[in-house]
């Protein structure tokens, strides 16, 4: 069950980043003139809420599993983030980033092996 919570934590982290990216894109980025509007936009607030949920789950995960295991596994968020950038935003992701993501996943598999 703790591993499922860790996976949900990772998904919430990435979902929060996606929400923030959407919110920032809707307003053309962030600058002094639109700071208040951006910070209180629905997408930015959703991202904050997702991060809050993720943090609560992280507390539970930390209470049940060793930090030396779960902290490196949380790096899977980087690999999922690269996929999300490509899939959700249509970003061009060069080969070296895909290779880096594969290295992260391989490292997670090695760390999780018993």
C-alpha cells in the first residue's frame, strides 16, 4: 500500500506541474503586470492543491518506508514529466532527454530491487 501511495505522490507531483504550465501558458507567462492574475488563476490554484495532496501523501510514505528507498524512487517524476511534456504539450524532446529518462527509470528499478 505504501508503494501505491508513493506512485500516487509522483503522479500528483507531475499533475501539479502540468497544471502550473497550463496556467502560465494561458497568461503568456508571469511578469509584474499579471502576477496577481496568474497566481490566483484556477490552473495555478489546482497545481497548488495537487502539491498539497502530494505532500500529505509524502508524509505517509516517509512514515512507512526508508528515505533511502523512496527519495530516489520519487525521481521517476522527472521521467514522467518528460513524457508529459511530449504528450500533453507537444514539446519536442531530444534523444538525450529520452535516454536520461531511461537511465532514471533503470536506476529506480535497481534501487527498488530486493
